[in-house]
């Protein structure tokens, strides 16, 4: 694993689109649900949003764990 590939994995992030896909809603729905409650465009968060957040967070943990293992393994290789 080279520096670019390792840092690409480190810098990858979750965005509105990732959560929208997981929930089967539009990006606009995610953005509106994130607005302050008093805003005119504010909407109620999608059903099961908590489960989706947990699943995405777990995926991130697994991705970082694999990155750590890969970088360590290659650092320990002759």
C-alpha cells in the first residue's frame, strides 16, 4: 500500500448521499431534516434513521480497522 492509497482511505468520508441511499430517500430530505427545527424547510427525519446512522458508523469502523491492519502489516513486512 502506498502513501496515496493509504491516505485516500483515511480521508474518505460519509456524505448526505450515503445516508440518503441507505434510507431510500432523497438528498434533499436529508438536508431538510438537518435544518434547525424552526426553519421553514425543516422536515421530520426519515424513519429508521438511527439504524442507518449506526450501520454507516459500523461500516466506517470496519473500514478504518482494515486500513490500520493493512498499513501495519506492510510496515512490518521486510
